């Protein structure tokens, strides 16, 4: 029966079910299905409603193995080098700073070559800015090997000699521990194009950085005119227990397809070490997979064995292609392990003796990949050893240089923030008032309704009353004062954005900054966007009924440019 042929062609199908596919032997079908769905990668996509998206994925993953993208020998050497850097960075820190907490990436070092491939592919397809967010685990490795933070600075922070003095003009939260810090850097990717990478600072509160990253990415898109969402891409790294357990994860993905909040797709990477501090998965979630929350927003989910380096890299490549093609979220679940306890001085054998007995006897991912490369003839053993020695020598060289390292406190700041007074400085009193004639002129502009527009009769009374305030120069209420303040900022070229559940109308039916035509349904008018041709943009963004998530989004949006007014309004 294995040699019997079957016709699987399906109208509008793809992959195995492609409409133009001829008869296929059962043996071929079985072998390819097993290779696709029962090997080192598992794909969840049948929850997607869009046929085009499903067919795109099938074409990518059900393609005959001889047509799947194959990495060249040169590309595999790059993957090997990235894997060596990730592995040796952790080993070097463990040997030099054995008593320091660093929340290392051991057991999931493959995340680094995966990120490198993902960013490189995205940049080659038009991405110019990447905004990264993550918790503690692996943060130092990402800073050093993806963001390319100077290793001298990383090592200096371990030694405590890279902290700025009290009078330093620093905004980075530099008193915080090193595995909370962020940075901003421009680097050239292997594809030959430059990319600006921002890693957002993150406190201990799990996953709260998620909406901050989304907001910062959306702001970059606004200021660069990236309405197609192709040039700025957010990437979020999560722990498995936190991804399924923290409500802000759902609040953030719930914003992903909302008009005023979408960023054109976030790539989520779950560094799945199959444990949450000391809690086993069965005790930490009620779903089969930690990533099931992503099904709510039609995101494809790739589960991949973290010991198969090239499988991880290939999935990361596919995720970048998906994001740039469909501008939607995608999730990669890298299933690995955590070599040590929650931190390096924690004892995991107290609570998971079986798991950690297995981990102690396990060969590391880098050693497995090095052996694979040698066995396939991609590298000789001498070349592999030489590359390892080269990476370790560089780490030692940078450690030696760190003894005298002097940090430029402002290197990490975006240009928009340079020149701002630091939190430690006392600002002089500034005149922030506006001339009366200017206010009245602005008031008249924001009290006008366009010809042919039919507002609700009560709203028409509100606007008539506002026009009367400006004519008489008295009787201004809170709502009018608020809009005059915004109008003055907009006229001066400062972007204003207010966000929350009911901000267009105002919770107490007082604002009415966006009004609806009562006859031409769907037609809206915002007077604050019709003050002057040279004004900045005003945005009133009705949000989902989220507070933590939307507040975080607006915080991230505000981080991008201090010369703007970004407000979140509680209901």
C-alpha cells in the first residue's frame, strides 16, 4: 500500500493539498508528513481563519525537503560563530564571576543565533528599526551579542566600576542591576544593511515591558511616517511561565490588530525552559502549551527543539518573513532548559531532582552543533577549536580592558533626548503661557464644524457654546481649556496623543474632540486636526478596556520623543 498513489489536490489548496500537485505515493506522503509535523519543529496554524495565510505557511513548511531553504557552508559557519559567542559568553562569566547573579541563557543559548537570523532577514526585507523587550534571563547575552554592547562595559558593570556618579547626566536607571538595563545601538547586519536596535529597560515586574515595546515601536512608526509598518519591528522575548501566567501578555497581544495600536506584527520568542522558578508546568497553567494565549489573535505558533540549532534558525527566518508579509504577530516557542536554578546561586535540586539530574548529564547545545558541523565536513575539528579559542581570547581581552573602562553616559540615548536635563538637575521656572489673542484664534478654529457635516443636535450646542466663549473671551470650561492647551502645542509642532477607553467623547460626555456625522454614518470630524496646515498630529485613541496594557503602551510611546504630549486617561 505504501506505493499506492493518491491525488491530494484541493481547490485553493497549498502544500500537500496544492491544486496543481499530481498523484503522490503514500510512502512519500507519510515520510514528508512525519518530517514536517513529527520532527524537531511543531507548527500550530489551523486556528487561522485566513486561507491565504494558511496556504502561505503550508507552502513554506510542506515543501519537499529538497526544496526547503538550505543554508550554505558560509552561512553555517556564521551560525556556528554566533552559537560559539552565545555559549562562551555564559561560560566565561561563570568562570570569572562565579558568585554573581546574571540570569544566564545556558540551555537556551540557541536564542542568539536565532535572533541574529531573524533580524538579518527582516532588515534585508526593509526593517530599519528593531525594538526589543525581554525579562532577565539571557539579557546580558542579548546585550553583548545582538545589541553589541561593548564587552568592556558589560564586564565593568560586573566589577562595579561602570556606574555613573550622582551628577552624571544619565537617564538609564543606572542604579538598577545590570540585568535590567537597556541600550540603543546602530549596527550593520550580514546582509549589508544597517539597523537601529533598542533594548528597552525592564524592571522585575514580569512581562510589563511588553506594551512599552509596542508603544515605542508605534511611536517610531509615527515619527518616521511608516504607515505600512515595514520599517520598525518589535521583538519580545518571554519566559514560558510568564507568557501563560501574566495578564499583561493578553492585554498586549489584544492591542495587536487595533487601528490606533497596531505595530504591524510583533515577533514573540518564548525561551521555554519548562519551569517557572520552581513551579512545574502542570502547576503553572491550565492549557496544553504556554503559548495558547496567542491563538486568540490568529498568530501562528512554532514549537522548536532548542537543541537543533539550524531548526531554530530556520524557524526564526520564517517568522521574520511572515511578519514582513502579513504584518501580524507570530510566536516561536524554543523548548530548551535552564542549566542552573532561577539564578546561578539557587539550588534547583531542592524541588526538581529528576529534571536537574538529567540536565547535569546533558551535552550542551553548542557541543552538539560543533560535533554536527564537524561530522558534516562544514568545519574540521581544528577549525572548530580555533574559532572557540578565538572567541574566548576576545572575551579575555575585553575583560582586561574593562579595568580602565570609562562609560560615555549618553551613548545609549536616542537623539531626541540628547540635551535634556537629567532627573538630578533642578530646572529653572519657564514661562509656559500663551498670548490671549493666540488662544482666542485657536479657540475659534477648534469651534468650527465643516459645511455639510451633521452633528448630533446636542453636540452642535456644545460647539456653538465654545465659539461663544471665544467671541466673548469668558466662560471657558474645563473641556475647552483642555483643548486650547492641546491646540497651542499642536500649533507649535508638538505631537499630542491621548489614549484610553472613552477619550474621543470623554467619560463624562464633556470632551467631544471627535464627533460623528448623524446622517453620513462612519464620517468623523476632529477639529484639533484642522487648526493649521503646518500643525503636528493630534490623536484621540479609544482603546480596549485595558488599563495596565494601554498605560504601558503610552509610556513606551512617550519614551520615543520628549517633545510631545502623550497622555493615558483612566476611565
